[in-house]
C-alpha cells in the first residue's frame, strides 16, 4: 500500500471522511516525510509541527462527533512565504521582513482553515516573488526534487518542491508572471493560476497588484479543482475580487475533450522552441485529439512584447507596493541610522536583495515624470493589445496550449548573472497575467535528462472549468510513466 | 503701478463618514493615539483598500452643491512619496480623473453676486500625525488620522481680494455644513485652507509668481495672511525685487507671513492608477438619488426667508448662518409668532445669552416653543417687552415655559385702567411742581411721570395705557 504522504488530496479527504484514517495519522505521515527528505530539498522555511497536529486533532474530534467535514478535511497544505498567517512568520523570503508576524490570516488561509485543511508550514520563494528559480531567497536554497543540482523554478519554488517531494498534498502559491505554472512544470506537479479576481488577494503580500493571483499546486488535476473550489469567490475586503458564483470545478472533469477546440499559437511553435520540448507538446496534441479535441492554429501577434510590457507594469506597481517596507512600523530597521533619510536608505539597502532593488529602481524609473508616457502608458496600451489577441484567439478555440517553460529545470547559477535570460524563463506564461486569463500547467513527460516538462493550457476569463477539463482529460489518458523523484 | 491680486484656494475637508475611507476604523477624532487603527490603515503587508461608499455619496453631494459635473467614470491613483506620516509611502488620491469637475460657488461682493469657479473636487486619504514631543530624541506617529476621508476642493484663480477669499470660505463652510458632509472645524483640522496668491499689473492677463500660504488656523487668519501677502508682493515688485515661488506660513501673533519652504525641484509624485481599487462608476441613477436627498442650500434659504418672512437681507444672512439656527427660526415663525420679532430676539438677547454660556442654539433650554410662546405673550399685552427680557433670562436658566414664569413671579402686565388711574392720580398729587410744569407746556416732564408709575408698579404697567391715562388726567 502506498504511504499516506504519496496520496492525493481527494484520496486523503475521502479516507478521512470515511474515517479510514485519522487526520492526525495523515499529518504525522507528512511531518515524518518532511523530516526525512526536506533536508535535501529545503522547501520548508517553517514547519508548524504542533500547530499542524492540533489542527488535525480538531478535525478528528469533529469527525468523531459526527459533524460534517470540510472539503479539505485532514489535507496537509504548505503555504508560500508571502501569504499572511497568524501562525509563524510572514517574511516573503526577505531580510526586511525577517521575524515579521502578521496580525491576521490571508483570505485564502481563512478559507483553508474553514475547509478543515491542516497547515504544515511555509515554503520558500524568490524574495517578494521576484525571480524564476527561487535563488533570490534570503533564507535558503530550495532544490528541485528530481535533481538536487537544479532549481525548482520560481518564484513559488518551495510550493512546487514541497508537493513534488510528497512533503505536502497541496500548496498555495502566487503567480504574477508564471510563478505558479513555471515551478509546477519544472517540478512535475500541477499548478493553476486562476483568472485575475477569481481568488481574493487580501493577505497576499503584493508584488504587482494588477497581475498577482493566488493558486494551488497539486499532485493531480482533480486536486487543483478541489482547491480552487475552496479558495475562490468574492471577498468584500478585495475590491478587485469578482462577484461571480463559484461553480463546483470538480464537476467539470468529464475525462474527455469532446467538443473542445484547442488552439496552438503559431508564434510559440517555431524554431526557437527546442526539439525535445516540441516533441513532448506534439505528443500531448495527439492525446488530446484522441480524446475528441479539435486542434487549430491561432495567432497571438503581440505576444513578443509580453516580457517587455510585463517588466514595466510589474516593476512600476512593485516600486509602490514595496515602499511601505521602510523600517518605521514593522520589519527590519537598520540600527545605525541617525536621520530619517539614513533610516530609509540603510534599511532598504540592507533589507532588500539585489533583484528586488533592481526592480524597484526600474519601476521608479518608468513612472518618473518625462518617462511615464514612453514606458508605463505605452506598456498599458500594449497590454490592451495583448488582451485583444487572446479575445480574438478565443473566438476560434476554447483553450490554448503552449509549453509552460522553454526548458526543463536548469542548474543553480545558470541564469543568475544574466537577469534578462532569467526573465525569458517566463516567456510563455507572462502574457496570461497581462490578459488576466486562467492558466494551468500539467506534467507532460520527462526530458532525456529525466526532468519534468509542463504543458500549459489557457482559457477564457472565469472559464477555469474548461482548462481543468482539458488538463484532466489529458492527464487521465497521456499514458506517460512520470514516476516520482528518486529522493529517498 | 496698479496691481491686482490673483488668488486660488485649495481646501481640504474631512468628510464626516462613520468609518475611514478604505477600512472599517472609526473616524472619531478624540481617541487616544493609535487606537483607531487596523492592519489596513497601518499599511501592514498584504492589506487592500476598499472605498467607503458613503464617502462617495457625500463627495457627490458636495460636488452637486458646488455645481460640479459628477464624473460618470473616475478612478483612484497612487501618489508616491516617502514620509513617516504615510503608512504605505504612497497616498491614495485622485489625479487626472477626479470625481467632481468644473463647478462654481456664488459669493456676495460689494452687494452683488460673484461666481468663484471650482476646478475640481477629489477624494483622498488623510495622513497620520507625526508627534515630536516625546522627548529623548524620539518621534512618534499617531495613525488615528491616517485614512480619514478627505475631499480636496480646488478653485480657479478667480478670487481678487482677501475679503473675497473670506467670503468664499464662509460660504463653502456653510454649504458643507448644510449638507452634513463635514463639521468644517478649522481648529480640529477638519477644514484646512491654502491660498495661492500672486499679483499682476491691472489690465494684464498673465499670472505673476505665486506663493502658497499654508497652516492658518482660522478664516480671519487666512484673510489677514492674504492681505499681508498681497501688500508684501506689491511692495517687493515696486522696490524692483522679484516674488519667489515658495510656501509661506502665517505668524498670527506678529501678523506676518514667513518663508516656510523654498520651492524645491518640482516633486515627482509618480502618480499611477491604484491597481487595488476598481474604477468609480457613478451612473445617472446614483447621482439622481444623491441630488434628490440634498437639503435646501444656504443661498436658497436666505432668499426664501427674505421673501416669506419679510426679513432684511442682513437678518436673513445671520439667521441662516447655520442650519440649526435657521431651523430654529423657521419653527418659531411657523408657530404663528411674528417672524421679524423672532429674528430680533434670536439675534439680540437670546444670542447674547448663548454666547455668554458658550452654547449653541439647539443645545439651550429655550426651545422654539419657549420663544414662540413668549412672543405671543408680548403681542397680546400680557407682558411688556421689558419684562420679556427677564422672562427670557429665566427661561434660559430654568427651561420653564414663559406662562409659568409670568404666573409664578407675578409679572402680569397691569392693563386694568381703574387700578392704573388710582396710581396715576396719586403720583400727580405727590408731585405738584412737575404737574404745574407740564401744564405750563414742558412736555418732557411726561417721561418723569412714566418713570414714577413704572417704579410704583415694578415695571408691570402697560406703557400705552399709562400714557393714555396720564394725558387724560393732565388734561393734555
Ligand atoms: Zn483602519
């Protein structure tokens, strides 16, 4: 029999509901697993052993008293370091928030608790979600469970690595330009970025407010649907959260793709895409066709501007969002400052890492008087064109498929000296955030080097059901032997 | 050379919503430091603002009362600058698409109306208060004020004198108080006025270099500061100097403005649209709903009081100064009392009592029915106007109705001819010298006799009756 930590969230939830196993037993299994392998992976920055066991015991008491259990009863979850929690610290993997304790729980954390999930602790990330390899963490270096010399992707690298190494059944991360989908692809798990506004951002420490969205990492597509059920919906504290009903996303998982039209952007399947990745995607296309999907070519003519537009809008918003970390009210304050100006200067200089400072400066620049029109305003206009590309494309198809990442996981240090090359890791994911549409990455095989690759499926706004259905049908029928990372 | 002043006003008004503009914290002004705060107004990591709908309602009301166009589509923006009185190091304000645009407010200038153009009115959050009195080289920040709702009202450079500026502020305050959108208390900082002042040769149309006068604690202070500043600028120019663009403070004790901050290289606030808030869409129905709820505004009420109650322009102005005062008057007038008499008593004796006791009219013991009943007692001859002054003072202290006071103190006016005749005859008999003088033609002596009779009756004699009887008895 497979160990509990290898099972999916829905398997765990069903077993707990049927009282075949206690939430405490599940939690112990996961804590043990963390103890065994997380030394190598280094996904966790904080493990809340006693709190997690207390939560599990509460679920067990609830079950014993015959009360109805929540949809994630007993499911162990890890949380990205930028989700605010009353438990532990909320550091965003930054020195500037080292030791910071949030006075409140993020909306999604409240939802998880209400769903009877068990919170195992927090996981690593690139500082303030800025990066694609989790190498920009001030806390530790997280490794890819499939190859410990490689990065797990980022910025939610800890989330992906914790799920891929069976150290969490689910994880919540955030995606601003690919920060859920890219690490999910590199670690061989499922990662879903919902439509902007589908999930409340209240309690997500903001990187770029018009792009950020919280989403789940899971071992299979059904779990992603289950988690989305729990975290979605209108939150009166987030004015940008959509006031739309939340369907049961698991009901969309028909196991086939009959009647679905799949679009392939001609701009993405060129000579630039390496042959191995192209082969894996081509296989996926055949599986989808076999499941009843119709496949058509579509065009996203402005996609080539996505990375540039993204690095203007995201950094502009970040320059304001990160201004509050000034040492006045909380977090790190440089002890050597004599004046207010010095306090600002020294606190930020020492509190922020290189990439964060680079982006704050870039964002400040593009908003500056005399440059605003040429950069920020123009970027907003191109953002509209990119959105319109997708609107037109979705007139011809229901979902769009692309590789999630141009390559599989790369080695530590491979891209740290060249920020632009690192930025290009997100070339296929960034336009999704600019267009506010949902996207999912689902594993689509291993490369010759034995590293996972991800297939990205994009859908119309608020049509998460369609991409979940397509991802699920593919996952059920691809027939690939993905296996598990050989950690233990 | 003849110069004219060109003045524009920027007024920040704290809107009196129950909760702050972006969170649920109370707007109570008198709370101990950092007690009306929450993660949102403290700018903790991960928080988001939600715009207070009541703030939008009240801002629309103010905009409509100032004859502005209400934007169908407006938005909030981030204004970026570093200072510890900000919890996020940006202020959420409105930049290029404010809620209210292009209105006007009418003031009275030399007996005629003048329109002061309103450029815009926009919503924003207030900052915290830095406290430098802690000692030990430390400063503190009180975030109670952080996130209080502000409406900034900006005029066109239409104001030409300190008096016009004063009239503008007075009228604006009255309107906002009538709307119940702000208490406009300058001392508590719920209304802050800044004046942009420049001068130019009469007949020219371009603008001179302006100075900005800030941090003045009263309307009369603003008036005096502008007066001083106009003279200072003209003097500077006449002496061949140049006006420097700067921010100036007002020293009320010395009666002078002084340099507060020289113009730095223009501050770059790097405004951009607030991505955490959705656009503010005010459709026609919303605007209409607010428009229908607007009360009668001061100008309209003044005109109506003059017309319906026969008040002079001056009396109407005084009586409508506050809504409570005007409501009080109207209640008295509608009860059937003589409106002019009501106005006279309100502005005269009653006002004096209120000022002495530092009370507002709505808080005193003299309700409209007290005053109305007293006026009726005067009208029907039960008491004299002189006695009424005592009755008023008694009502003010005790809250008793005038009839009860008159009864208890025996203040009923003596209107019984037979009783008065006896007294008159006695007084005449006691004063043969004065009687002879009157009969010899010395009319002034009549006053002496009235005085004697009033003394004998403790002022209760009906004055008209006394006069009639005296003349009859003296054979005049
Ligand atoms: Zn608050």
